C-alpha cells in the first residue's frame, strides 16, 4: 500500500484526488493539507466525502508529509515550487498539478513572469506520450487541462509530420478556474454564455508547442479557449490543415494504431462531454472537411485533465497497471 499526501486538499483538484484515491486499492491518503483549514475534518470542506475520510487537514510543512511515498501538489503555479524541492530532497516522489515544472525554465519564466527559484527537471506527465520516462521519474509535471485534450487530438498527425497548421478551439467548464470565486466565474457573468478569454495568448499554448513541436518542429499552432456554463469538461475541435490531401480512412487507422495500447484514449464516431464525465477517458472523433480534418476531443478537466491523469501517472511511477483505481465507466447522463 502506497502512502499518499496531497498539498492543496481544500481545492477542486485536491478534492477530486480524494474522491478517486478512495477507490484505489493500492493507495491510502495519509496527509492532506490546507493552510486555512488546518485541524478541521476534510468533510467539513468537502461534505460529499463525508463517511469516506475521517482525517483532518494539516499544514503543508514537510514534517506532516514525511511518511508519504508520493505527494500530489494541487496548488496554484508559483506555489508548487515552494514545496517540491523539499519533498524531493526528502526522497518523496512528486506529481505536480500546477504549471511550475511543465516547461523549460527559461520558457516558464518568460511565460509566467516569475523567477523559478527551485527548478528541477521533470517529465511531462502525458502517459500516452511519455509512459517510459514517467516510470523512471521522481517528479512528474501533470499537463494542463487544455493541453491534454489538444495534444492528444493532434499527436498522431504531428508524429507523421504532415500538419501545416492546427487551430485548437476549446470550451471548458468553470471548475477549470479553481475553487475561489472571482468576477470572471460569478454566476451572472457566465450563465447562458460562452465566454472567450485570452483569445490569442493563453499560457497553455506553450505546452502544445513543446509537445507537438517535439514531433514536428515546424508546425503552426493557434489556440483559443472559452468557458461554457457547466462545471466539468473540455471539448476541443482541432482544425488540422494538412500538407497533403486528407484521406480520412487512413487518418482514422493512424489514430487507432497510435492509441492501440492507450486504454484511456477512445477513438469514437462522435464525442460528447457527457460520455466522459467523471472518468479518465479522452474520447476522440475524426471528421473530414474539404480543406482540413477536424479532430474533436472530450475530457473531464478534473479527471483526465488533472487528478485522474495524476493518478494514472502515479500508477506508472509505482509500477501498478495504469488503470488501477481508474477503471470505471463515466457518469451518464
Ligand atoms: N481546476 C482544473 O480543472 C485544473 C486542471 C488542471 C490543472 N490544474 C492546476 O492544478 C492546480 C490546482 O488547481 P485547483 O483548481 O485545484 O485550484 P484551487 O481550487 O484554487 O485549489 C488550490 C489550493 O491550493 C492551496 N494553496 C494555495 N497556495 C498554497 C501554498 N502556497 N501552499 C500550499 N497550498 C496552497 C489552497 O488551499 P489552502 O488555502 O486551504 O491552503 C487551495 O485550496 C493549479 O495549479 C491549476 O492550474 C487545475
């Protein structure tokens, strides 16, 4: 049994880790941190977990996490770096859900406008692309929610080197913005609306460049995010303009082949957020256009886009089957 710690257990990805890890047969959550709720029972903050956990929040000091085999850092970017090096130095393996270790140091500092005081080399935790490196890693940088669906929708064609340009158009539920209410997430500002934001300059773009550019350095990428008035899910339409005439049957076979060993990627005829809700699946569907191929992907941002993928990474790091604790159907309807 692996002992698990969660730094940032009072937030959305923290509570999703708690929900999913309860069902994991090889993992036991032994320490969950919150600075503002230290000493309070977990279920006081997360009443939906009442009866499943009887432990209380602790402060995020190293001494409270010392017995852990793995710690998840589910905290904002710029904050994970305050904890990760101390955990690694104490011999604890870390899966960071923030952006702090996803990019190269110089790129991170320029994109996030922060000095990275505590940089360590990490593996980008997209298991479908980096499974072997994750297995050997002490520090996994869990991908951003948007990049997960975007990268998976374009990776097979990027690997084949045939993309001229890809335009990612993504729509996310509001939990992507975290638990703290803001003017942006205020109900009257988002309900009955689809709100584009950071239309040409979202920071997740750089993860797409890093990962897809790793396959095909000269491909051009555009990305526009939007929020829709739902809690969970990210739907992406990747408009992929090719260097050659699209042959849809061949492309579909290419995707099926690329993801043959990837349990959590399902090539479907169509995608719906309601077909992946609450689950670790990324569904993909491929459509032929006159001038392009459209690849749609659907994920639950809190599961495959965050905590589920983090547990998939933990499974790989600890030598478990990647499906352990995550092999259940989505919540439909
Ligand atoms: N939400 C998503 O869909 C999603 C998807 C992928 C990745 N992510 C990333 O995952 C991370 C967590 O996201 P989230 O949505 O769970 O955020 P959240 O709901 O805002 O929760 C973050 C938690 O971090 C804790 N925290 C803040 N500063 C801290 C510090 N210096 N030391 C220790 N704990 C600190 C806070 O708890 P206390 O104040 O109680 O200590 C807070 O509850 C972020 O980096 C986010 O970008 C989120």
